[in-house]
C-alpha cells in the first residue's frame, strides 16, 4: 500500500462524525438512523478495502454520503426485479425462463386481489379440487383422459415414479438417463422415489427387444425420457413410443413418457425439429406423460401430469402430492396461459415465447435498425448491425439456433466487461452478450417498449 493510500485512509471520516454531521441529517431521517448507520459502516468498509487495493476513490464527506444514498436505494429495490433480456436466449433459466403472457398477469391482478374460488365449487358450495379448471383445459388441449399439476416437472417425475413403481423396477434406455440443471439426474430421482432403475441398451442404440428381455416379475413401469437438453445423432436407434406402448399393453405394464420441456404446438412450422408434442404422446397411448409449464408451454413453473385416468388418480392419492401442490397464483396464471391455446390466432399474438420463436426476419431487421439508430446518437460508442443466432434455451431444443440480427456496441471509454457489468447493475438491469470484441444486443428477446429503455440504459452507464 502506497503513501497516498495511507494518507487517504487517515482522512476517512469516522462513523460517529458522519452520524453527527448536519449534512447527513436528511438521509438519516428518510432511511432511519439504524439503516443509515449500517449502510454507512458498509460503505466505509468498502472504501477502506478499495484504498488498500490501490484504487482511486474519493473520501470527502459528500462523496461518502452519495455512496451511502446509492447503497440505501439498492437495498430498497426488489431483489427479484424486472430484467431486460438482450441475450437472445428465449427461455433464459437465470432470467426466469418463459415470459408470462399479459393475459396471465392480468388474471393474477384482477382475480387474486381478494379471495378466490381456490377449492370451492361455485354451484354446490362444497369443497372441490383446486386444479379443476386447469385440468379441464389440459384435457381439452391434449385429449388426455385425466390430468393434474404439481410444482415442477422434477416433482411430477418423482411423484409418478414413487406412485407407480416404489420398491419395484423401472426399465429405461441408457441413452435417456438425462441430467438437467441443478444436478437433477434420472438415476438419482429414481433412487429417491424408491424405484429400482434397470438400464437397457447402449448410449446410442436401444431396441424394443432390449426392454422385453429385461421384463420380469418385479417390473412396474417402462420409461421413455425425451432428451430435451441434448441430442444423440449419427449411428443411433431407439424404439418409438408407439412400439413401447404396444409392448406395455402386451405385458400389462404402464408406460411413462417424460417429455421434459413439453410443447403443445408443433414447432416444425418455425424451423425447429425434434421436439415432440404432448398430444402426440397422448395419441401414442402413454399411460402417464410429464412435462414443464415454464418452458415451451410459456406459463409459470409447474409440472403437468396427463394420461390415463387410472394412473393419474393413483398419483393424486399419493401423500407426496400435497407436498408438491401449486398455489392460487400459479393456478391463475396457468389457466390464463392455457386458454390462449384454444385460439390459435390469439396464441401467436399474445404468447411471448411462441411470438419470439416465430418472429420473422423483417421484424427482427426493423427492431435492430431501430435500436442501432438510437444507440448511434450516444457519444463514445461505435454501433453496427450484425447477423447472429438466437437460442431457445431452458434445456429445450438443443443444438438448434434461430437466425437473428444483433446490434453490436463498442464503447470507447469503458471495457466490454465493465460495460456489461454496469448494464446489469442498472434499473432495469440489462443482460447482453459479450462476444467478438463487442457487447451484443439480440433484439429477438426484447419485449414491448424495451428498445427505448435499453438505449437509455446504455446512455446512463457511459462516462460523460
């Protein structure tokens, strides 16, 4: 530590001195003496650490009070706050996956501002099943005999295995022993459920005969897991769900299809391949199908269970079901989201996830040029529009990208990492990509009104 740093450390005012200073009185009254004092201590501690590290910092009282004010404001802001997603990852796990449709947000605001019909039948006045309204929509959309919902797809998988196969064997392909985020692994979930995993086939090839040879007196379930976050390509073979269901019927065994992300819309019309729909699994005859609510489906986090009435009824009777059930806010948002699927024209317009996936080249270009024009008016940056690729993300549709246009920003007075860090620290916070010696803004994932907000955010963080 140099002499200048030691001199500045000695000049740092004490906590008591600032607390008794008249210049701090307004902040103390606004925040409360103890919250102010705590932020002051944290600020002084931070300044000491930065001085010892050789950083240049102001230690006058006015600068310290400004730093305290900023710290107080940061603490008042919600931790789970809105973010502008300019990464081009549509289902960004860190940013909350699916953007909820306006219909879902409006439903929560209008129907949950007081009491609501959570578990009461309006006609009889008697107690009812809380997910009744969601179940009816799931049956109508998928064609399934029965349905229910829990907190997420991991819960749906665990609950189904614990109900249908506890203490018995579940046969699945070695090529489908998936791991998703948070170290959620099918073998571990199987063990936690009390079921016994029986692996068949190889990583890249599994035949129907592999399943049939391993069926024994302790077999409870045949399981297919859709590899929604990876692909095995090349020299491969896996039996179709229809063939697996036929084997299950032949041997009197239920078949479970874990779809992972899950989709109600055939994405091939948008150039996305290899993502099966829930309706296809229902038509194939799977006894139980599980999938997520907050990925391609575009709603709140949830785990849907649809399929045959006998299997779903057993699952609902499991005591674990209550531990995994969803609350009234999720159910309200789910119902509103699912209703969009009943009107295809409205769905494409009002479903943010599908709208971003389906966004055409002309709209992408218009958005990129609009943002670039706004950023070019800011001093100290160079701006250009480039061709790049968006991703669906969220553990869905791996190895497939969507052509897009990005606005590439190069600041002259800040490093790229510092620019990205300042954007994340703003309000609203902005997440972008740092690639190819530029900060990249993918306009595909910007929501309504966010082009202007993003341009203003860039303007705020650049040095004058």
